[in-house]
C-alpha cells in the first residue's frame, strides 16, 4: 500500500471527494447495478451540490491523503457507530485503502 495519511473532513477537499464519489461509482459499480441506477447515484454531487456538502458535514468523515496531498478516499460514520459512506478513487482501489479508512474511522 502506498503511504497515506488521514485527516478529518475539511471543506477544502469537498470537490475532490465529490469526484472520488462519482468516479468510483461510474468505474467500480457496473457489475452490481444497472446503468440507470449508476447514473442517478453518480450524479448526486453535481445535481445537488448543497445537499452533498451538507452530507459531508454530518457525522465523522475521515479522508485518506496521498503523498501529493490529494484525497484518494474517504469514509463517514453517521451516526458515530455506522459506516454510511466509504469511497476510494478507482485508480487506487483494491490496495487496502478502504480497509485503512474503515480501521481509522472505527
């Protein structure tokens, strides 16, 4: 696994998290969902940016940051004992980052 650090949510990463959210759905979900479901789900941050921003303000959000200070994944506990969001950039999927975010969050 590449070296990563974890930070608590910051609005400075809101746009990057929206991109991770959408790209991970578009690229990783097709084997499990139909195209209409994927389109509706993946477009949520673009169609409802205020609601997505509000969603990120809820609970505890942990962001995985790479060596170049770019977000590569994020997870949210909301309520504080329930994983409500866990997304990893497709370019680094299947490398243990989602597990690391989960472990860091709990």
